[in-house]
């Protein structure tokens, strides 16, 4: 009964997403005519990990078979050189027009650093990437510095979630940063400081900023993210747009969940343990949740395509019965449509918010794990 309730919930979520007009890239050619593309590079993780047995927890496979699609879009990243005019238009939209003298001092193109073009507009640092990703940062609003230097600095608790969302919504809309089909999905603590309270004998955490997260969707599967960090004063501190300019390469056949599970230890997949100590490495484990998302890595990473991946999470035990958790990331596109690339052996994966399914629980979001930059 719990599994049937979950599947009905998932169907309602997908139907509602479609009705709401989630991101669409237009008419798509049939998968039969799809061309092969290079497999997407995933980050490394747990080193020297020996394969262990991975089975399904009760009900998980049945739920996954009913939820995930048979085909999904393959997305191509559109690259173009950032220009001075684009940067000036952006800062103007966010209410920071430049004087003629300041405009005259700006180079037409800044010096490229790792594919990123950097400008400083007064109190604002702006980083623009060739794929449409960008970062905005106001150093004079840094909540960590304010916390340690200003005794009157406000923590994020001075804001309600609704207030933070209203501030972020107004900013991304005025700045034109929110593509069609993207919507707010989460509000999470972004910046925090920790201290030990001698009087109480307890660790205390102060949240200094709230991050409002927006995501884009394809057939109900999340892709990309925009994070807007708001401090306790109600000011925008930082904006990270990891939502590339994309066009569709068409729909591609997707592995079924059991086929993807069988590829957990393939060279293109990644497995990461919650505890990396060798003595805690499992000998067998069970998949307790299945998620799917378009993997987009870090903002500064260069990708030519964005592809869907399965994310399996679960737990297992080592030979002595000690518990450990694991996360496995497996490319979702059928391997016959992917060109092999020179990838390291199986390791860990970075995961973000993803469409998910597990018996007896609605779709939820996974916390990010550490990833190794390219």
C-alpha cells in the first residue's frame, strides 16, 4: 500500500510539472536518429574501492520502474565569448549603472582565467563563463566578516524564509537570470559559523545567510541550479548561476533501473562511501533510494553536453557488521549511444537535488557531496 501511494504521488508530481509548463526546448527528433556523443566525465570519489554486492531494498525497484521515463533529452551546451556589453547590461539590470568614466576604463574583454571572464564593478565582483554560468559577489556584504567585526551584525534568523524568497525572487527576475521553466525548489542555510559555548558545554551554530535555490526541469527531472544568498540585513550577498545555455540534441533511450544497477561498477560510474576508512568498507549493501538528475558539476567546469544520471543511495555493512552508507552515480543514457572516453576507474560522485523515489516516501532532495574539480 505504501508503494502504491508513492507511485500515485510521483505520477501527480510529473503531471503537475507538465501542466505548469516546465522547461521545454521545442520539438524533439526520435531517438532512432540520435547520434552518439561522448560519455560525460564524472568526478572522482572513494579511491581503491573494491566492488561489493549491491542489491535492492524491498519495494525500491518496483517503485523506480513505475516512475522513471524510457527516454530523456540529451542537452548540448552552447558556448559563446562573454563581452563587456553583456556585463554592463547585467549590472544595469540589477541597479548598478556605471558612470561614463567607469565604462571607459573597462576592457572590451577581460583576461580569461580557466574559461572565466572577470570584472570588478565598484563593490561587485562579476564572473562570467562561456556557457552562460556566472557568479556575483559583494565583498563588502560578506556575512562572515561582518559576524566577526560588527557586534550588531544580524544573523539569518532575522529573516523569515518567505522574506528571503521574496528578496531573491525580485532579484533574479529583475536581473533576467531565471530561464523559462525554472522555479524555486529549496531554501537552505548557506553560510554558518560554529563555536563552543564554555558556559553550556555545547557547540553552537549561527546561520549567517539563507540560500534560495532555483532549478530547471526536463520531463520532471531537475537540471542546473541558481543559488541566491541573502544575509540577515536582507541584502544579496552572492549569486551562483550554474544553469548553462542549452539546446536539445533529441531524446535518447534511458537504462531501466535494474540495468543501471548492474552498471554501478562500470568504468563510467562512480561510487562513494559515507565513511572512507578501509575497515568500514561494505561487503554487501542495499539500494534504499533511486534518484535521477541532469549532472552539471561545478559552475566553472566545462561541459559540452549535460546528461541524465541515476543516483543510487543506500547502506551496507562490512565483514564485522559495522554500518556504512554509499552513493552511486551511473550514466542513464544507454551505453550504445555514448562514445567511450578515457575515464578513471569507478569512484565517488557529487550529488545535488534530484528527482527521487523510495518506497513510502515522496520525492525529496539530497544534500550535496564533495566533488573533485576537473
